[in-house]
C-alpha cells in the first residue's frame, strides 16, 4: 500500500536554529514527491517537486532532498515567518493522484 | 484575484441538510480535485475530474457527489450531511501531468 509518513509531528526551533523535516514514503513507483507549506486558514502552497533520487532543490532558507525511501526538507537559519505546517505528498507512477502525509507543524520562536 | 476560489469559506449547518461547496479556477487547468483535511489524517481525495466529461471517485467518496459544470467550475455536494463530515475541504487544480498544482483556501464545514 502506498504510504507517506512525516516526522516529527511538531517542531519548535529558536530563530537561527537549523533543522530538518523528514518524509518517508513507500510507493510502487515514484512519479514525483512534492513539498507544500500550509499557513493557518490557507490552502497548501507549492514549494518543490523532486523526481529522482539524488535530486535537490533550494528556495531561500529551504532545501529539499530525495532518496529512494525518503525526502528531507532542510531549514537553514529559520525565521519566525517560516512557521507553518509543511506537507509532503507523493505521486505514484501510473496515477495522477497524490498521497499526502499528515504534515509537520513548525514553530520558529524569535 | 486568487487562482482557485472556494465558496463559502465557512459554513455551519445541521445534520440531514443538503450542502453544496463551489470551486472556480482561473488557471485554465483541465484537472480539478476535491480533498478533505482532518487533524491527524492529512489530505484525502474525495473526487477528481480530468475534464468536463470525466469524473472519478477518490478514496473517500461515500456520502459525496460532484458536478463539473464547466472547465473552470467544480462543485461538491453533501446530499444529507452528517456530523463526521465536519472537516476542512479543499479544491485543487493541476496541469495534465498533475505537477503544477494549486489549492484554494478551503471551506471550513461544521455539521451539528
């Protein structure tokens, strides 16, 4: 069964304290892995798509990496405005549907 | 203006009532989706539509129906609402490859 597991469920960081969020997945063939940011009262906002193991993408303080079993979202020197829930989703080969993880709630303290 | 607009943003109603949630998009995407989000369960797919004549059930379609009125409009109906349908509902659109995905800001639905 295709599955996505995110950890930790919640994370509190001091401003400037770098860390990583994990997304582990099992899928019959990976078409793509997606990272989203979701703010309270808003829909998920697209951050990155990764397609193959070894691929990396960066945007400001965020860097996403992918292996054959998991993806990491690295946050370097986070700021309070990075506080949000980060969602991971996978798209399996032969389908256009997404399987979402339950997210990591990140709180960055000033 | 938002690329994906959902109405209403909030709705409180009673058990047994019929409810319609509406979604419109300006992305020009053919593919549209309805998800529900519950704490601890993540986003789950209710229905999806690849074009006006193509509608498919997702993983949790029981108790729901949809209508694709036009390329830009996709509505979700609860024929007889029940309390366990209380959730946050999201509409989304995507390109043909399912990679350029845009979500609306959601409808918070409470059924008493």
